[in-house]
């Protein structure tokens, strides 16, 4: 492992970098934040040149110009370190998806999912699946605007081929809900798993369970998802009923229009009086949660029921009054009174 302060010199480009800190690690290498004369960048370091060549070939080749992956900068070998091959790419600040989601209201959750699906749509349009959809590979920046980026291309695979790099908990084959083939539906399942498992993290012991018990555990995790309106969407993706990003974006738009969450603020605890009065759904309500599963649903239903009853009384009173006046007028006209 390269420690902070370590100097890296490029063998072929004569570039000089200083390790600032480790950003993460994957199946074939580690990623570091480095500083150069031109500023900060992210450096992917691998012990095998073939891994670097493959990833660099994607970033600087068929995927160059996309907006969801980091921009490539340069590729080189470390001069003073044996078997240390690296490439430099854009450093993307932000927090992992799993750290951001719990801080979001439903409106913020929808915006982040919409951005994720839009990014996947662009990648899929190029004929590639992202594949390794673990939350650590998805960074969310909140300033100046909310943005989402994928930061590890180690698992990116052309459509139709076998997935070559994945994380078990975010792999649909691990849960026995699909194959391990690179396609749009594989990424959608990975995204659904990343969203659901953020709120119900699996323990390592689940890997020891047989497939049917894993599925039973996953079903309970979906049931406890804190955004009730989107449980069905996640379930349909995991069941293979929704396999296209555009279909998911369409369903998301319908759910967003039918939702009642305020749009003034995306973040919990930072909104106006209106958003404080309308609390996020999916959390247990002491009085109604056990029966309804939606926070405040019973109270809202009760208020609506009262409004309907009052309207009915006014309607019948008006009809009765009109009938009495009409009868009196006809009685006077016919000389009954």
C-alpha cells in the first residue's frame, strides 16, 4: 500500500505525483487521491499491467466523452516501484451512495435515482453495462447541485459477455434472481440492490444460506424499504419484470407526479415549515404504522373522511331547503295555503 506523502514518478511521461490519501480499493487494485503541479486527480494503481491497459482502453476509447464516468488524464508505469502500473483520471468529490441516501427526503431520493438511471441510460447506449454496482462505486455530490457519478470502471463489460468483476451482495446471481451476464437488466438489479441494502445491510453469514433463504431475506429487506411508493418498482426490477432503463424512468416519473412529498428541500432537517409538517414516509408511526405501513396514512385518511361527511351534510341540507321552498311556492300558486 502506498502511504500519504509517497512520491510517484511516471516512467514514460516524467510526471510527478504525491499521494494524498487512499480513496478505495477493488478486486484488481487501489485508488489514491494524488496531487500534481496541475492539481488533484485520482490514480488507479494495479500490480498487473493488463488490468490497467483494459480499463484505460475503455476510458480513453469507446467510453471517452461520457458524462457518468471519470475523464481520463494519462497512463504510465511507476518508475521507482516494481509492478506498479497506474493511470490518472478525474478526481470526483462526493460521498458514497450509502452515506447520502439516509439523509434524503423522498424528493431527494427520487432525484438521485433519476440521475443514476439517466447515467446508466447513457452507458447502455454505448453498449456497456457498469456491472459492479456497489454503493462505494457511486459518488453523490451535493454542491453546488446534486450530481451522481460512477467512479470505478473495473467491472464495465460489453453487453452480452459474462460479468468479469462484481460484488456478491449487489450481484443478482448471488440472490438467484438472474444470470451473471452484462446487460441493462443486470445493472438495474444491481441498482435496486444498492438502494434496498443501504437501509438493510446484509451480514456476511447470508453467503452461507441456500438460495431460497437468501431470497426470503431479500424480500423482507424490500418490505422494510423506507420509501413505500418505490417498493413495487424495486420488486419488479428484481423479479425481471422491468428490464429497461427507459421503462424505469417512465415509472419513476409517474410515481413522482403522484407523490405528495414537498419539493422545497431534498434533505432531512433542512426544510421549511411545509416540509416539517409533511414528514417522510416509510418510518414507523406509533399509532398507525403497524397496520398501514405508511407514516401518517391513517391520520390523513381520517381527516379526509371527516371532510367528506361534512360535505354530504351540507349537500343534503341544501337539497332539503330547496325542496321545501319549491313545495311552498307551488302550494301558494295552487291555493293550497
